[in-house]
C-alpha cells in the first residue's frame, strides 16, 4: 500500500495538495465493461436511461391523489392534478 504523507505549513497546520483525477492512480472512468468511479453495472444502467421530453412523472400525495410534474422554459416546477381516469 502507498504510504500516506500529511503535509503541514510553517505554522504546523495540515493541508492537502490540489490535484486532478488524472493524477490519481486507479481512479478511472467507468465503462459498460469496466468498473471505475462507479460499477460497470451502474454505468450500464445510467447509459440505458433514455432522454425523452415526452416522459411524464406522476407523483402520489400522502392521501393518494395523483399529480403530474410540469417544468416550464424557465425551469420552474409545478404540478397538475391527474383526474380520475388518468387525464390531467
């Protein structure tokens, strides 16, 4: 195992060197075939998520009412009640 070295300034305060992920051995991006920052299985799941602007998210309130999640062009979220029978 690599020895861990703690750095201290002249006042004796511990600090950490600034670096980047390419400088750290063994810290690799995950692929569908190889583990990395996440497992290969999780990478496959993430890659399989479809970006679908037509996709709707229906939320259920504590009392069982259904609401469709809406986002406008400013990124503001709102909801619309889903009426019985599945219509908004």
